[in-house]
């Protein structure tokens, strides 16, 4: 992208105290009343338009709720200087988002009392803003990016709805216009070069929105250029190629995605931008869909709150028209909420009403739900039916103020039957929470591993050895040195009608495996279980190597029928000696019946899991699945030789990375990934095949003793069919 010029330095008076004469000169207006009348008469709206929304919401529960909130604000005292808002809360209070119900209540009812009260609040804030003192060293409460951007959005909405309303005083109107003008100047000067993180991205999205809302100003064109340049830089450097956001916290991902969506909408409509087609913006939607559990939420990794994906994908469909987004929206949102979200949005160029466009849009062909590695943002997802796992494999990420990364690595979330089974503390409701450091950010609040006597280092990025979604099993093998001693974690999701996980941790020193659920744990035959369902059965593969410890309870938020709700995170610790320890993790809907039989085949090396007539023999680098002791599948993630009962099932050269082999009455089927040209031998069905299909190309195979010999000619993915 062509570099944009740096904004000229602006006299602080032109940001903080804009004289009325200067303001009028900037707009070319003779007096405040004529300027107000001119701006109120324009047909310019915010990216999300409260006037359109009010036409839909009037007389509906959504509108009634806003009116009730506005009524409460009529008599609620406001103190902008009160340190009782909290160290972080004071900054958020000055965003003024909490005052928006007053604007929206006017749009709904036309009642002057709401406009009068909003004007009082604006003037109170404007006259007190220079006296407020924050407790974050070096960070001004008013003049910092999120505060400036947040208020600008609030005032754009208020000026759009109330600009011509006589119930809003001229002084309050002028204060809002001055704030928009000064805030845009500050944002442009503050963000004249790229900086990582959500602050700048959100701020430059709003800078573009101000430029679109006040196109009369000579500076607006420069603001647009600065905003677009920074947003392009963020899409290049702050969005991973797989679509994840740099900070690796899902709620900050959707915050930035929402900012980019609004920027794309207003830029398309008023600024001549084309952010909509940027491949990284598309990828951000795809990442969100890839991470979403079957119940519609994304795990709260790091400082994230609980994210539900549907509304963001609905706006993504409005912009991109992808059929898979529509399918996801209809799965996770009711029709009333779909209509409300779209009621905020204006028709796109050459398109009709957004709701009508959505209803008429084709579904398209939805791709299979993502399984495996999101390679750049370093999350791994596993799925089978309602069973879902997500694992955080990535690094600690820096931030302008404090990192949003937690002291955890290879921590996992499991879910099945619509509920979380293993969960994360996530981020607190406020960063002033007294347990922010010793609970939310600490390793103990995550389903990972502790090594007693060692602290997790800042540099704890995991090495991904295997991350594969295969027909028989999803496989993750990863390791890290964050404790200055290597920790290897293997998570297998054994797929089928009764999916379950085998979790194996290996550390040379004694270690503790942490399991956190939203239900208490209690003893069960062979192990431990959630107290109630849906829940998780925990069966140690080597019971003599796992001593249970009650870790107590800490706070979290968990998904519920009405949205996220406060919950307790119940911890179960399993203390293990140095070496390897495996856990069999079985989801259940109401009660863990039937209970699989878990036994140790070779201490520290393998477990055998029996389900009625089926059995899975799990070793360090492969699984053999049998039915009535006859092999029906084998999975390798490192094994080049697999045998069962004296019979060779697989032999491969060193180029084999993963293999999934299945046998049925038709013979053998296999999915193989190689890193080089590789010779393989596969056990066949009962009859030697006359033809074998390699990536659908028929070959005449060489067969001996029930084994077919093949050469996979190069690195790649290969399908074998008998």
C-alpha cells in the first residue's frame, strides 16, 4: 500500500479547547445555529443506524428494554471523578457507552426528557474531563485511544438522532461536535505509525467513521487516508494468515472484527474504501467459524470473555454473502434476533433491505466443520458429533498496557452434548478483579500441567509435532520448554458413535495434571466424574501413577440458555511422578453408562480401552482399533511399523507423517500424509485386490501374504482404496 503522509502536528488547543470561532471557520458556517441546522439536515448516518433500528424495535421487547434502561438513567446520579468506579472501570465509564439508551429511547419515542438528560450528562462530562485522574501510570483517562474512540461513536449516534432536536441544548450539541473534531485530530496524530494490538485498530476504525460522518471538514480526507492505511497494516501484521487476531483472545478477535466490519460498511458507503474483499477480513470470519463449538460459542482462551459467533457471522454474511455463514446463523440465532441485528444496517450499494437480502440468499455448500491446526494463531480443534476440543498451543503476546495472554500453554477445553466439560477461567468482568493475577492469569486456572517448584516462562510457545483430523481419530502432539523441562502433551479424540479422548502427558519430573469443569468432581469406579450431566468421566490409565487433589473453586463465566452466566470452575488435580501418564476422558449425557474398561498393557507405555465388543489399544505413536479382536482401524502419528497378533498392518519408510487405515468387507481404505517419496505396505482385506486406487488412479498392485505394496511418489496427502 502507498505510504500515507503523516498528519501535521495539531495545537493541543485545537483538540482540547476548540474555540467556537475556530469551529465555525472549520465548517465554513456563520454561527452555531446555522451550522447545527445544516448538519442536522444531511442524509448521513453511522455505520450502525439507531434510527433504522428504532423503526423495527418500537413496541418489541428489545425496544422496551432500552426504554427501561433510559428511564433508570433519568434519576441516576453521575460522578465522573469518582475513583469508586475502579482503576480500570473509571476509564471505561468515560467511554459513555452506558448513556446510549437515552439516545435510542428518543429514536423510539421522541420523548424530550431523554434528550434533556443526555445533554446534562454530556455537559457534566465535558466540564469535568480535565479534573479526572486515573490510576494507570502514564495513561490519561480521557485522552487515550479506546476512550477517544468510544466517545466518538457515542456522539456520532447522538448527533445523528438528536442533532436537530431542540430538547438537546446548543451547549451540549457544541460539546459533542468539539469532542468529535478534537478526538479525530488526536487519533490521527496519535496513530501516525503502526502499532500492534486492538487499541489502534479500534481507534482507526472510528477515525474513518468520523471522516464519513463529517465530510465537510477539510481534514476529513486526511483522516480517511490515515485510517485506511493503519487498517490495511493491521490486516497485514495484526491478523494471522489463518484469520486469528494477533492477541490470541477470542473476545478481542471479535472486537477487532466488529471494528473492521463497521469500517468496511462506512468506507464502502462514504469513503470509497474496499475493505470488504480483503482476504484477511474474510479469513477473520472463517477463523471464528473454525473455532466455534457445536453449541455456538468459542472458548474463552486467555483474557477472552465468552464469545458467541452468530451475530458476527451474520454481519459477515451481510458483507460477504457466504452460504456457510448463513447456515451457522440459522443454527445459532432465532429469527427475532436476526431481524434486530440486521435492522441496524443500511442496504448495501445496489442491494435491498438487509433482512430481505438475508432471507433470499442461498445457503451454498457449507464446508465440513474445521478439524486440526489453525497454524498461524496456533489453536487446534477436534470434533466428532457433539464432542469438541480446542487446545491453546501458542505464545504469550505483548500489549501496550498489559498482556492479554495467560500463564498457560497446551491448556484445553472439552465439550459434548451442548455443554462445556473442561473449561477455562477466561477473562474477568473487570480487570480490577482482585483475583486477576493469582487466578485468571495463573496456570492453576487452566486445564494444563503444573511442574512443582518451577514457574512458567514468558517464552512458552509450543512446538506442534502432529495436528491431524483423521477418519478414526483426531490427533494432537505438542511440546514446550516453558517450565525449563520439556512437557509433551498428546490428545487423541477417538471418533465413532461413542467418541472419547485419551490425554497423555510426559514430563521428566513430577507434575500435576489440572482438570477444570463447571460441575464439581466426585469419585467414580476407576476414577472420577462430573457431578451430574452432561459431564466427563476421568479414568487414569495408570491409577497407581495419579494421586487426586481437590483444587477448590474459582470464578468463571459459562454458557447458558440465556447467555454467559457466572459460574464456579471446579478443579481436579492428578499428581503424577516423572514420566508418562494417560487419562481416558469419556463424555456422558446424563450418567456414565456403560463405563469403558481401562487397563494398562505396558506400564507407562499404553492403555487398552474396551467398550463392549470394541477395543482401542493406544500407544505413544499409534492406535489399533479392534472389534471382537479383529482389527478394523489403525492410526499412526509416528509409527512406521504396526502389528497386531503377529500380523503386519502397516510398514512405511521414514517419509510417513500420519496414516489412518480402515478395514471392512470391501477391503482396505487409507489416508496417508508423507513428507517425501515413501514406500508403504498395508494389510489388505481377505482377498488380494486386483486393482488399488491411489488418489483415484487405478494401479495394479504387488501383493504378498495379505499385504499390498505401494510407492507414494512424493510428499503430500494420499488416499488408498481397495
